[in-house]
C-alpha cells in the first residue's frame, strides 16, 4: 500500500522502514493503530520517518 501510494518500489519501502525503525514503531503502537485505516496510518508513518531523520542530524 505504501509503495503504491507514494510511487516508490517495495525495496525502497523496506529499506526506508528498516532505517527508520518503522516496523518497531508499528508493533509498539499496535493497540492504538490497528483500528485506523491506511489513510490515517500512511501519513503517520511519513511523519514518524521525518522525525527520525530530524533526530539523526
């Protein structure tokens, strides 16, 4: 879903998610997120990745 929505390859998504720790974030917040739709979660993932980049600087 993410790759299609943002026109990136699956490999790029996997790399970006791994670098930012997105899967850990999703697992840690499963209870709050599992009832939300993709239109809510995809922008949330982008915000999380952007925040991770800011913290790395």
